[in-house]
């Protein structure tokens, strides 16, 4: 019984240790549909966006002077092969998802255009296949 409990504890530690996230957690659970329900081009203001999502990761300007706010969130997990003895010394990696929300404002501080993307991502290091 102790061996089973020990194995379960070790598996839990590996599962928790293999997960990382970064960025603005306010977009963590967003989808294109939920963002489109909350942000309406020509209507939603900067103050409303800031109330919903907080401060952006970055603020830039287009060539024409429109303000652009960028929100990012990513979550990744270690591949299961990372925990195989010896194998992980030659090959390791992660997989997950990255979300990006871009908002462009007009001269009156209203959303001119917005876009939301959710992309699968992976990273690998070690010996190539």
C-alpha cells in the first residue's frame, strides 16, 4: 500500500512540475466568441477594455497614429517523455497554447478593430528525429 501511495505522490509532483503559464490571466479562458461578445468595434472604449482585461502587456502605435494594445497568455506542459530516464537527456520538449488579443483604437478612444487568436505551440530540444 505504501508503494502505491508513494507512486501516486511522485506522479502528482511530476504532473504539477511540468506545467507553466505566463502573461495576462484575464484572457486565459477567452475564446474568439467570448471576446467578440465583450468587445464591439466602434462602441467599446479603452476604459471598458481596461476594466475587463486590465493593463495590456504592451502599447504601440501604428504608422497612422492609432494606439494598439496587446495582451498575451500562454500555458505549456512538459512532454511525458521528459520524465523517462536517459531518454530525456537526449530529447525533451513542451507543448501548449498561446493566446493573443490585439486591440486598435481610433482617435476617440474607441475600439477600431480587434482580433483574438489561440495557437497551439510546441518546443523541442535535443537530438532531432
